[in-house]
C-alpha cells in the first residue's frame, strides 16, 4: 500500500464525504424553491441511486484490506433517499386532514 492512503483513513474520509453529500442534498430539498416537487423527487432518486451504485462498484478490496468489517452499504445516502421517497408520495396522502 505504499503511496496510498491507509484503508482506515480512506474509509473515514469517504464516509465523511457521503454524510456531507447526504446532508447537502437534503438541505437543498428544504431550502431551494422548486425542489419540493414530484419531478425533483424523481430526479433526486435517480441521482442518489447512481451515486450509491457507483460507491458499491468503486469500493475496492483495498479499502477493507486492513481486516475491518465491511458493512453491506458502507457509503449510502439514506436521508436523501428518504427525502426523495417523500417527494414522490401523493400530496393528498400526507396533507393534514384539516388542510384538505
């Protein structure tokens, strides 16, 4: 592993990047006008799926070569995935009864 990051440092760095990305995507949904729509939810779900797929394919054996236990999805965007799912819900189903 000469010249490469130690696997534990690389895992920590990637985990921090994914947490930051997850928070940024979710924050965009909350703060950017026009992001709270069905079409934005579809696009966000597509982007999140591609990022998670890339992370699963890109995680090489070297990242866990130090004997650390590999989680099923060590680098995922759970909050963003949930936000996209919420945007895809039928608006009438999530509205307060007194607002209908």
